[in-house]
C-alpha cells in the first residue's frame, strides 16, 4: 500500500496531478519537490491567485489539500527518502545541440532525477515516468537505478499524462483513461489502486511499458496532425468561398473521425505537440523509417506555415506595410484558460510583425509582461512609442487600451472574453480604416462590421 508520494517537478503536469491525487486520496502524503525555489514559494503562497500555474479549478483543489497532505518543497532528497512512490515529472524539451538536435528529446533532467532517486531512496520504491518520453526511456531509468547503492530495489512504470491545458483539472478528475505500463504486476496494481479512488476500473488501462511510452507520443502526433490538416483546409476555404467551420462540422459528424481538433486557428502550440512530433520524426529516422519521418515532419512544417501565413495576411491587408503602425494583439497564451506561452502561435506571429516594423500593444488576461519578454526575446518599449522603422511592443492593460490608435486588432487566443468585445467602443479609438484579424473565429464579426471595421476570419472565404 502506498503511504507517501514524492513528485519531482512542480510544473504544468506535476503540480495539478499531485494536487488532484492528494485531494482524492487524503490518506496519502503527497510532496511535490523542485529545485526552483521561486516556483515552490509561489505554490506555497497564501494568496491562491498567485499560484505559478493558472488552471480553472486548480486553486480550489490546492486550497483543500495544501498543509493537510499536499506539500511543496525544495527538500528533494528527504522527500525521495520517505516516499513509497516517486513520480518523475520534469521538463523534456527538444534538444538544441548535439545528436538529434531539433528533434530528439533532451533527457538530462530525467537522468538527473533518476540519479537522485537511486542515491536517496530507501527500501523498495516504485518509480513512475510521468513526463512525455521517447519509447525505451525506461531502459535508461532502470540502468541508472540499478547502478545505485546496494540494498535498494525499484520497479519502473510508465504513466503518461493526457492533459489539455485549460481543462487539466477536469481531465484529471474525469479522465478518458489512465494508462499504466510496466513489467512488475504488483507495482502496476499499487499505482492503479491510487487512481481507483476516483477513476472507474474500466478506464484504467494496463500495457507493457514500451506501449505506454509510445502511446503518449502517438496521441499527440495524431491530434497535432488534425490541427494542421484543418488549417490547410482553412486556407482552401478562404480561396474558394467555403467556410471551414461548416466543413469541420460536416466531417466531424463522421463517426470514423469525431468532432475534436477540427477548429481552424493560428496553429498548435504548447509544450507537447511540436516536441513530441519532432521526437517521433527522430525515432522514425533512427529506425530507418524515413518516409514515415517525412510525413510527420510535414505536420510540423505546415503548422509553421500557418503562423507565417497569418502574419503575412495582416501585412498584405494593411496596404503592404505595418512599419510604424500600431497593432493590438489580443491573446498571447497558446490557448485559452492557461498562462502557458510555450510554442504559442502568437510568438511567431508577433516576431514576424516586429520584423516588419510594427508597434504591438499586447494584451492577455493571464500572461504577464515578463513571460512575453522571454518569449519574444525583446524587452518592451519604455514610454510612448517614438516614430521608428523598428518593431517594438508594449504590454496593454485591457483590449481598449491596446486598440487605442491601432490600425488593426489581431486575435490570437480564444479567450471567452474576446467573443463579447464592445466593438463600437474599440472602433471609436482606432485609426481608420481599421481591421480585425480573427485567427480564432471567436469574434462577433457582424458587430465588428457594424462598428465600421473590416474583418478577416480564418477559414472563411
């Protein structure tokens, strides 16, 4: 029976997952550890609105459990030593140099975490891969654990997450499935018994460890492929007079396809899709499956094309130049209901517009200026923008401030509030003629046009 859990990594997966486990299993002590003291301090902040991760419902779950059986700490060694089960939930970004650079996953933090477990665990410990990993990574983890001090034993499991940012708490509390892969039957059942406190038995799937690892990469690859596919059709809709929403609805009723991931937009983002597809490309190439690798590589390339296409559409519509023009950017997170900006389409689109000399006023309800600065690699402009051919950006406090003096509004994240903007008020403060570029198909286009604005929406001819 599991009495104590340690999770290494207090990020987008580790924090919410452990909070829900603690909430549903009050008899288990759950400790989330991270060497980032600032992040741990934020998790422990008395003001739950200051948690480092924004997810609807997360603050309420943390509020119920923190201090009871949910703890956040930088004391990694002690938490490992007292744990019956250790989750590895650290970052696995795409490598930037060396063999496989640009495609393969960087596993340095998985290796570091495994070495910490090997050194500090006591007795028998179940080690669970929670991060998204290349297939056969468990072999590396097992090798590291086996090389540790004598007198310890380990069982290694794969338990990939299938969370969508913005709905992570709902996904955890009512999952489509929980996947557990491994070779040690007792360890599998120990982990299954934890999820069994709230997940129906038929939704807890057991596989071998390699199938579990590969299932996560495959799921993300399939979902990302659908986004790129519908975005390619969106461009055709614009050229032919068709409507991508109508096309998506028509094919979504096909029971062989389903209706999810058939909404056109500025492209997919987030920490998983691109990273996982690139890793899949790398693995296929490693095993000599070059045709398969080229197929999945094209999904990534089409996604990049979609982002550049939208930036080009803005420039072309504004008489071929945006140099010195103010553009209101509404939304910077990669999707609504999260403050995550990793691989956000807004980054590429904003960089393209800055390169063209645009003056961007960026507003997002949950993304702060420091995140935007890090993502764009450019500091914000101080004070009122001076006439210049160089692109610059500033943080705006609200949509009206962003739109003041702007030639266009560009909607890049599907925040619900953007569906009910006061277009009359916005139009009144903009420089005419003014445009709305709705890359999410969320705006009230009729109201915007009635306010005197020109409107472009993705996938609509």
